[in-house]
C-alpha cells in the first residue's frame, strides 16, 4: 500500500509548529571542548628537582642520554630498540620534599606530545601525582596535574591546611620527563629531601609493572608497595617487552637491590619461559649471591573464564615457571621465592580495564598479595 502524500496545509502546519516550539530535526552542532581552566598563577618560587634528585632512578652516576631516563646510555644498542625506547619513560620515579605551602604547582615538559592512550588517562600517562604524610606518618593522596598540553604548567593543589609536612610527587608512567620544577609561594618553607639510600625493591616486568592501566602514577602496585614498605622502588616495566632478556639482566645486576621481582610472564609463552627463566636467575645469582629473587606467575585475564584458549595459555605459563623454579631449587639456588598468579586480580572479573591490564582495584589486589611475600624476602 502506498503512503499518502501529506497535503500542503499539513506541511505548513508542521512548519509553523517547528517555528513556534523551536523543534528541529537537524542535529545541533557539537560544542567545542574548552581547554581546562587553570586558576591564576600566584607569585611562586620555582625549584628544579634535578638539583636534589629523584628516587626510582637507578644506576647512580652512569652517563645518560637524558637525566630522567631509566636506563644509562650504555643500554642503547644492547637492549632491544623497543626496551630502550620504553626505558625513557619516567615510570616509578618520585621526588620528595617538605613544605608548609598551602598551594603547590608543577611546571614540566614531557618527551611525547601524545599525553594519553586508549587504556591510559593523561593523568596516569603524563601526570604528576602528589602524596603527603598525615599526622600518623601514613602516606595519603593529595592531588594531581591534569595534562591537556605540553609543556604542563598547572596547580597541583591549593587550600592545603596549615602544617609543615613531607610530600612525594610521582612522575609520569608512560611519558618521559625532560625537565620538572615545583613551585610554592615565596613565603613558604621548602626543604628538598635527597633520595633515600636504602636498598630498593627492583621490579622487572611488563606493561602491568610499567603502570597500565593505573588512573594515576601512584596507583601502580609497585608504588603502593613502596609506600607500604616506606622504601625506594625501581620500576623496570617495559610495555609488551618484559621477556627475561639477558641484556636487561646485565643491567639489573648493577643495582644493589633488596630483592629482585621478576614478573615477565604476561609477555611470554611457556616455551620462552623454559628457555630464559633459569639462565636469568643464574645470571642474577652469580653477580648477587645473597639478593632474594621473587618469581611471579602470570595473572589470569579477568575474562579468561570464558576464553578457553587464553585460560590454557595462562595454565601453560604457570606450569613452565613452576618447572623453572623446581629446577633452580634442585640446583641449590638460595633465597628464591615464588608468587602464584591465579589470585592477583581477584575472582570477580572486576580487576582489569580490558581483561589484561589492572584497574586501580586490580593494582590494590596485586599489592595485597605481593606484600606478605616481599615481607618474607626482606626478613620483616
């Protein structure tokens, strides 16, 4: 049946109704997103954090291509190109200071103008994340920068309650820092705190160690554990490229670590685990006979319960790591520890952003499982 053509009077009536009511079938134009509005910048005294140093920056005074690189210059050409490029991100670094300022600003430049990625917010990838000790000495979150352009010159926090206290500012996870200054009012006390000299917990791993997909730099399990243990942490996570490489092992042994945490299985197959795990541990043990080594199983993807092939991949990886652990124990390797992976993200399928990379909830769960094992390795 054909549809009757509306009469001219009917069309005129619709037009008059549209004019009277403002109704239209043409989509309204999408408003342009305004740039984040920053408060007016007060009078500030700026301090270059490289003048007193950051924690999480290993290898002492070995030359670097850039001050905030995680690896020394000698690593270029020895590690893979991918690992070298990722080592230029400032993941795990933090700067400590004391102040009674009621407002704190940051002024910094990052290496990459791409400030975010599909599974990393700009705050996590390129932001500065500020914590402070409360009256009981516990680290608690304070504020962040919200990068929307490069360089970043922003207020981190204002309206702080009076008090002279210790702060720690975590640097970006998935971007490299070229320069960074902190600003406080001219009448504020400010005391730079040099990096602590305690032996660090050294993590070698994948994108999960690197920080994907933490909402903020301080929410990676490595950072959470650093606060819980109140000691330095070295983050050597390389997104997609944590594969128990011997060239990375050559660099690990240069660090006088409290414990080495080897958490590479998410980037490996069972065959690669069988090929590389035992040699890497032997390499570390030869250079550092008494340093504890913790081997960590692959976490299971949070949707592996419904993906049989993926679940089998995790099971095979776990079996391969258990074999390597048993082989090393049979060789008499001491101070060797093991952490299973089945519980790392919980069992409700809510611990990851994309099945693979932890959300903040997943990182807290990981930290909860790492903590007791690390306490044993550290003799606490």
